[in-house]
């Protein structure tokens, strides 16, 4: 009966796909889609879903941006994500395991919240692609991990770390090739990671993951140190700061539960009372340049408060201000998923425009990549407040659930909590959730926190 259903289902999906693309001259996409369907059928028949996730975890850091027709895809990872999405969807139909989604509805509701902004978008095709991409990431990386990750996630993350280390070796080779010229640091990880800040964000999450695992396996201290060294090598100021916040949080997790919950508030109040003047002076008088080749790591971190002469900081303020203005213009549904980089230009503040500012989308200044440089502001400007509120509620639940846990629950969730706490800061100054190699870490860590009993080998036989 299962084989019959599988055969009929495969033909059904195949016919839908052929009809959908028959009138479109994108034969590369047609071939990739047909191949994905065939591979998905094989995986379902052979029960190789967990092997598919293992392969995906390894190739995510090693994928490259390749143009197929009018689409830019990270291949082969995004193709394999599509394959595993078909596998997971078919598995849900056969097993009728709908509680997988209904028991953890927030990520799914967040994806649904894209619908209204999508239909209100002035760039429907762009918004559809962006929405579909996010839906696939949530479906495969969150719900797929819940379904197939029991006893497997740790191995998948080891494979990811291994492949990521190969990328770092490639970046080191490139750095040597360019005679250690600090100007080249932003591009030495291409074609795998588009910037040093991206590499720093990933390394920071892996450092937190390893530090948390070191609580029961001391060998992970070495991996955490290695990831920290990668953060330093990446010269990402945000990643370095996020590491500092993660380490402070790590020590807070050792406190009794009441002190643990009260201490962050106490630290914030003390910082405001005794440090507000110092902070004001830093933003007023700091002249350290982040791109000064003679600046050391400590000075690079301090440069985050230089909004007078540091062009990188000034451009971030420009992007944030533009996103806020866009949100004020369309607070309920935004300008459409994935449209910020095409629509923010008219909203730029004249006093913040600098040599990195984009005046013409067809003529982007060198070194002026990126989007809104804020996950939250990006969602506000593109999707409006409902989508953003759902995302924040979901993320806060993840953080509180782990931070307030004790005993075995804390041991299981601590690695994933420490990893995500780095992004709790990082998401305010950068946005990477639309990148598959980062989205995998974010959503799988969330799945591990919310359902640790599905991830623990101890509960898997």
C-alpha cells in the first residue's frame, strides 16, 4: 500500500511541477526540479532522510552562489533543501504526524504572517521567492530537525563544523596569497561566505555551542577556543561583542534560578546609572576607525561607538533610519518580503548619506553590501509589526525556556542557548537568516531548545 501511495504521489507531484513550468523557458530549473523529485522518491523509499540531513549539514558551508536562469541559488545546499522539503512533506502525509507542526505552531505562524505582506508587495515575484525561501528554511531546519533529528543533531553539527573549518582554511590560504593585506579580509572566504562578518557570526554561534557542550565533555573547550580564534580572525566587531555577552551569560547560568533571572536586570540598571555618561562620551568623542590597518582587536571593538568618522557605523545608522521610516510609512504589512534593498533608497536620511550609501541600485559603491543590517528592523520594514512580534515572541520563549531551566533540562539546552545568545545581540546589527548556512543553525538550535527530548540520544533508542 505504501509503495502504491508513493508511486501515485510521485506522479502527482511530477505532473504539478511540469504544468507549472511548461510555459516558462527555464529548462535548468525544470531539470533541477525533476531531479529533486526523483531523488526525494528514492530517499523516501530507502528511508535515507537522516542521511540526507547529514549530507546537507556538511555541504551547507561549502555551497556557492550560482545563477540558474533568473535565480541566484546557493548550490548544492538549496537544491538539497528542496529535496528534503518534499521528503518531509510526504512523510507528514503518510505518517499523518501533523502534531509535529500543531504542537510547535509559532515558526509556522511566522511563515504564514508573510502572506499579507506578500500580496501587498509592489514586487510580487521578489517577495514570493523570499517568502518561499524562508518557508523552506523553517520547514526543513525546524520541523525537519524535530522529525528526523532525534539522536542525530549533534552529529549533523559536527559535520557542519568540519566543513566550516575547511572554509576557514580556504580563507587562510587566500589571506596568505594576498600577503596578509587587511583590506582583503572581507572577501577571502568567497565563494562560500560572502563576508567576514558572516563568518564571524557563524563562528560565534559555534563557539557558544561548544562552550555549552564542554560542561559534560571537556574536549569541547578546545573547539570553543578554535571557534573564538576564528571570530578574532574574521575581524567582526559584532561577533567579538556577542562572544563577550555569551561568556557573561554562561557564568550567569551557574547562579541559582532567582539570582539568574534578577541579575541581567541588575546589570542593566547599574550600567545605566554608572555608565551612561561614559557611553555618551564614547559616542561623542570616539575617533577610532574600524578599518584602520594599525588598530588592534580591542580598538576595533571600541570603534563601534564612532559615529562621527567611521563610515561603516554611519552607513549602518543610515540603513536603520531608512528601515524605521519605511515601517512608519507602512506599519501593518511593510513593503514586501525581500524588497528592502530595492525600496529603501528614497528613505535615506540626507545627513547620514556617505560614500557607501547607495543612490542607484544598478551602481552600488564598492564595499556597500548588505541589507538593513538588523534582523528586527528588516522585518518591520518588509513585513510590518505582526510578523516581527511573532518572531520576537518565538525567540524570547526559546531564550527564557533555556535560561530558566535547571538540572538535566539545562544541560541539554545550554549549548544551543549559548549559541543563540550570540545572535540575540548580533541580529541587531546584521541580518543573516536569509542565508541557508546560517538559517540551519538558527532554526535547528531553536528546535533543540523547545524539544530537547527529541534531540537527546539518551531518549532515543
